[in-house]
């Protein structure tokens, strides 16, 4: 999590809510993100309770393994408003890291190791944070509203937020799925005190498909939408 409160250099621009959203979206795409969406920085009470119950059940069943941080600060993790009450909007971004060729072909070569695609390039924290900081600088310099940058470094649930921002849905493998980019996506978020109109959330489009469950080499899914 990174906060960006640099010294103001010029008066903030005045813009309508639609102009705000369009300008930030255009800047994010220009910085190399593949998609950007906007969601409220707070949950409705029923959604908050539902998310808390799901996280509690996940931890109680031991599905989080040795990732103890998933059981810590649960209240902050499930609701961005608890993490930062002054925030009004979450700017959610995705970066597609899918390769040009099918990386699964290496699985047929039993004498070779298979390295996860996301780990074959630069550390995604560095890749995402550099661009998110540039986007945050643009927001501050232009509109002078407080903001915080997140790249999997704080108790913020990026996948549900990305789904709420219309960037995809959480599939049966629990990852975000985009109709355009699939599910090989790096996620990042900026929370800001700016009031920006939200995008419509995406619908779950998995249907009867279970390809992601069947191909898992460790059978890590006891049921659809449940990861052990």
C-alpha cells in the first residue's frame, strides 16, 4: 500500500463525474493497463456480511494453508471502507500477462520443469506499482484528492473489487475471468477520495464449464468456487 500526498503545484481541475472517469480511464490505458473500472469503496451491509462469512468458512476449513495473513485483519480485508473510511472510489486495473504461445505444451515434456507464467517475467509487484504510482500522480496533480495504491500488499480483496468494477467475474477456480483476456491477469487498485460513478459489475458467465477444475494437476478444488 502506498499513499501519494505530494505538494500541490497548481489548482485542481474541475470536471464532471463522467469527465473524471473518462480521463482516469484514458490515462490508465495509456500507461499500459489493459482494462480499468470503477467501484464504490464500500459494501452494502448484506454483501459485507456474506463476504465475511465466506472468508471465515475458508479459514476454518484450513483451505488457506500456511498463508496466515488471510486470517489476519479479516474485517479490513472484506470491506475497503474499514481499511480507509475516507475513500469513496476504487479504481481497479488489470494487466494481461498471457503469453503469445500456449505454455501448457511443456507439460508433455516430463524431463523439463514448468515455471508458472506469472513468474517468468519481472516481479509483478514492481511492474504494477510503477504504473499505478504514475496513475496516482496523474490523479493527484490533476484533481488533488488523496489516494492510496495497492498491489497485493495490504488486506484488500482485489478480485471482488475488480468484479464489482466490471472487469470480469470470479470463476470456478476463484480467479478473475475476463471475457476479453481470460484469467491470466495481474490486479491492482487505487483507493481515492474522489467520487467517481461506478461501472456495472460483470455477471458470472462460467455456466456449466468446469475446464479449470478438471485440468488442475493437484485437484485443489473441492467444489466449484472453492479453493483448498
